[in-house]
C-alpha cells in the first residue's frame, strides 16, 4: 500500500491502517524510516487527542486502572488508544498483551485500540516509536491516548515529554512515609492517584493521599498550573471509584491550560525537543552505521590512547568529519 493511500485510510479511522502504520514507525529499516517520515508528514498535525501519560511501579494497578478508566471514557463515546513504553526488554512485547486478562473489556471494546510495547531494548527507539504512534492515533481520530510506563528510571521522563498530562499512580503505603518516589517524578506529575482505595486499604489510601497532597503543596509552583494543582486523589480501579472525579480534574486542568496558552506552548516545546532528540539519535546512528565514520572513530581513538592527540582535539576532528559528511 502506498503512503498516500495508507494516510487516507488512517485518517478515516481504519484500525488496520493504524496498526500497519504503527508497525511502520516501529521499524528500524532506513527505507521504512523514510516511509514513516513521509506518512507523518502527509497526515500533518491537525487533529489533537488528549495525551495522558501514566506511570507507576509494578503492581500498583496501572493495567486495572487503564481497563476501568478507559472503559469509562468509551462509555462516554470517546475513542481511546493505549500505548506502552516498557524499558525492560525481558517483558517487552508481553507487557500489555500478557495483561489481556486485566484489560479484557477494553481489548474487546470497538472504541478502544490497545498496542503493546515493541520488543526493542533501546529506550530512545521505544520513545520515538511511542511518540510517533501517538501522533498516528491522533490522526486516526482517537480522543484520548493513554501512554503507560512502568515507574523505573528514565521512562517517566520520556513519557512526560510526549504527554499533555502526566499521572502518577501510587498504592496505599503502610506507614505515613512517602513511598520513596523520586522528587523529579513528583515534579512532573499533574495528578497523583492513590489506587486501591477500597476495602481494608481504604484508610491507608486516604492517609497516603493526604501525605502526597501535603508534599505537593510544598513544591515550587509551576506556571502551567492553576490554583490547587497538582492534586492528589484516591481511586479504586477495582471498584471503579473516583474515576469520574479524576477525569473531571483532568479536564479542568486541560481547559485552563488551553485557555492560557500553556497547552499549545508545551506541545510546541515538546515538538522542538523531539526534533533535537531525533537529530542526536541520527548522528549516533550515523556514527555506528557508517563504516567510514566507524573507521575514523577507531583511528582517532587509537591516537588518543597513544597520546598523540588529546581527547578534546580528537573529538573536535571526529565531529568535523561527521559535519562534513552531513553536508554531502
Ligand atoms: N484492592 C485493589 N486491588 C487492585 C486495584 N487495582 C489493581 N489491583 C490489584 O493489584 C494487582 C496488580 O494490578 P495490575 O493492574 O496488574 O498492576 P500493574 O501496575 O499493571 O502491574 P505491572 O503490569 O506488573 O506493572 C492485581 O492483583 C490487581 O487485582 C484496586 O483498585 N483495588
Ligand atoms: Mg500492567
């Protein structure tokens, strides 16, 4: 299928076209990369979905939450896409699919589209694929794109960089201590949801929620937030409690940001960030894929080892060589 036809079908919301297009952006083959770039270009960036990043440590209830929250949204007639960034290669390809039992309703829902993380180890590659897949879902007419990631390491930052809203999912803590959530991650959150606020865990969830609400109030105010945000709230994915309240808060926040120009500005900044990221990745790829560049790199490396060139001088020569090739 040619790119124009694929773009046309995708824009009509054809799910098979969307699945094919995502497969295309997942491919690392240079000809596929070129086709993917042409496809994204043909689709333009006209349609917007709300991109929601969701992070949380294993077992906190991300899959259960997405199942319940996603089903609530499709119940309102909204089209929901679910993507995942999974940095651990061992689980790749299985993280969402293996969760079919936890997302049983959503995976059968005609208004929902679920796509597992590709089996790629390189986090940068997964990030690009997810960002491009999110753009494809937007073009295909989805209203909400949920991007899930396991809360370990760098992946939250990547997801926050491609989302309009970033949600941190937590479980009720035993004591009154904060759950060792890194400050940097808290600073990215727009909403903290304490899940499992049901049954015996309910009072612990309320305490945890109060602790985090207090911690959030102590943080530096961000220009992109109205009064009272970021917020901490209790939810139960299992009992489907608090989901509508959480959705209401998300909408309040998004409306305010749209009204004050923060929404579009953030998207613009993100686009710029990904452009720079893409150039850097491209340079690195060139460094490893191009035999001439590799040879020059090895040669300069030896010179540095032998002491006949300083690291700074050799690096300068290497970068000049790469820049020269870029102009070819
Ligand atoms: N009580 C209670 N249990 C929940 C709730 N949500 C999820 N669980 C349970 O918590 C466990 C983990 O839920 P998942 O949805 O698989 O969690 P996850 O964050 O997707 O886990 P990973 O995919 O391993 O990272 C399961 O046994 C769920 O039944 C909830 O709202 N209340
Ligand atoms: Mg899961």
